[in-house]
C-alpha cells in the first residue's frame, strides 16, 4: 500500500511534501493506454482519430462524474455530505482523540467520536478525497458514448466491442490503484494469499471499528486482496475478449455483451468477500444489484445487435439474389 507515488519534499512550509495520488495515477495511465488503443483502431478503420480521442476524453470525464455521483447516493454517505454542510455535529468521524485534535475537530467524550467543526458544503466535490463507484462511471460514460456515436454516425457495434476489452484493461489499472490506496479491501482470511495492510489503512480502521484491533494505528489482520482479484479478472476478461471472442464473433456488439456479462458475474461474486463501506439493499450491495440489472441489459443488447446483424445479412442476400437474377436475365 502506498497512497502517494513519487513523493518529493519542496523545502517550504506552504507546499510541504508533494506527490501523485496512487489511485488517480493508475487510472490516468489506464486512460492514456485506452486512448492510444482507440486512436490506433480509428486509423486502421478509416475513422477520424481526433473524433475517437474526443469520445475517449469525454467518456473519461463522464465516467469520473458518474462514479462519484453513485458513491454519493448509494455508498451510505449521502447524509454525511448533507450534514457536514447543514449541521457538522451530526457527522461522526470514526477516529481517535489524537487524530481528532490534529484535524481540529470536536471530540465527543460520551460517544467516543469526533465531529467536524466547520461547515463544508463542497465536501461532495472533493474529487481527491476518494469515493468512487465503478458502475456509476460505466453507466454515465456508456450513455454519453451512445449519444456521441449516434450524432457522428459511427459504427456502434464495432466501437462497443473495442471498448469492452479496452475498458477491462483500464479496470485492471484502476484496481491496482485501489490496492495502492488500500480501499476496496476484502474480508479476513487465513489463506496464504491474504494480505496485511499497514497501520492507518482503511482495512486497519475497519478492524478497529469492529473491535478486532485495539487501535487503527496497528497493522490490519490478513484480508482477501480483492483489489488484485479484480485487476486479474479485468486482465483475463480483456484477454478472452481480444484473443478469443473478437476472432469468433458472429455479429458486432457480441464481444461487448459477453465481456460485460462476465464482469457482472465476477463483480456479483467478489462482493461477498469485500468489506469496505458500500450501500446495501435487501441483503445485496449496490454493485450486486446493478450487476444483476446489467446482466438483463446485456441480454437485451445482445438481442438488438443480433437482430440487426440478421436483418443486414438477409438484406445483403436479397441484394445478391436480385443481382444474380439480373445477370441471368441479361445473359451472354
């Protein structure tokens, strides 16, 4: 775990020590890699490269906003963001008294929690404070992409097939950023594949809140490395989509449906062993509910793309038959 990469000391009290946030650095690298792949595809398929670059940039922006929006609404912190603007005393920071004083909060002796003192109506907009939900970004970026593709009359099926495996590669990079930041950790395990996060990490704080540790200033207990599981899943899905599905697809859009469905099944499953803070409804997490809904969407999109492909094939066969009939009519 390393929340900040490439730290350097500025030598001034104002700037202190600077560094690149691990999560955003890895996401940015994934975005750059994805943009290169999209532009390369555009050049090979006689599509304006700058048009594809514009699509990728806007998808990244909408993805960031969408993932943040779903976190605000569905991850269980909505009222904290409201109360920190209206009445900070209603917000509980689960930290010890020492850290509370360092953050200039108000320590509640009776409750054993810290409350923020100053109002902050823009805490929800602090993009570097963490708090993102993958499916929110996926849906927002996908909705924008559909509008953009229709506006510029681009080949929908071909682009979403490309986007499916490129997105999985980007997900692999992003989840490694999660591993470095320490978020999205798993439940406790005694397996050799488990990982122990350092003192003060989200996993350590979670174990302290559960009463498993006397202080979050201690290392966490061994937990499932779910961030790496997700990263490996992204790589495997991307490899399967590119090397196996792409050469064998029967219609444009098929790769997108299968790859997205594979991720939905994985995400539904891995949620059972994740222990970071997430919203829940009816015993399922927000991501599990969305994953189930997404499987239904994938089935519907499969039907739409397959019908379009069949209609285009029948139209082509009819055209070839008419042409062959006209050739026989003219004769030698």
